[in-house]
C-alpha cells in the first residue's frame, strides 16, 4: 500500500493513494487551513468506518443475507494533549434489508470488530471501540435527520 502527499500551500495537501485516487486534505482554520478538504484525523475515522462497513456487507452477503443498505455513523473522542490520539470510537451500524436475521447482523459486526477490520482493530490499541446495531426492515436507511 502506498500514498503520496504533496503540499499545495499553507496547511493544504493533495493526497494520492496507490490505487490512483486523490483527495485534498486541509488543516483547521485555527491552524491556517482554508477548509478545502477533510482534516487528516477525519479521514482516519472515515477510513475505519468504511473498513468495518465493507466487512459487514461482505460477511452478510457471504451468509446469503438480503442486505440492501449499510450506514455506519462514527464518532470519536480524542486525547486532550499531543499526540491527540483517539481515546473512544463509537460505531453505530444501521443495516437495512428485507428479512435480515438479527443474529447474522450482530455476528457480522462482531467478526469485523474482532477479526477482520484492520483499521478499527489498530485504532483499538489507543481507543475503546464500541458498536451499536440497528436493523431496519426495508431497502434504505433513513438519513440521520429522519428523512
């Protein structure tokens, strides 16, 4: 795995991954950023949530569960002083499908948490990682605002 980070200006950088995708990363305004992209630690949290969501969908499909949608909301607390590592990560899985077996969904989340998701397992060395599961009967997960 590779990544190349190129300085743009101030505290803005272009990050290019080994798979050829790019994203602008920027610092907070109080650190001189211009809000041109996500903060580095936001990307770490988003990457961990994407990693575990990938696992859960993959495990459910392999178990022949009728998964139609999966949303993982992630929140993290950070240490108050440098290095400001994550100290707690809360993952809320909202999994939708028609006729999902709740035991299979819980199993998929547990397997991701304990065995497969390298990102959350790695972050779990400094942070307490907790998971909550909501199963939704249907094809879509409502937005966090209820719509």
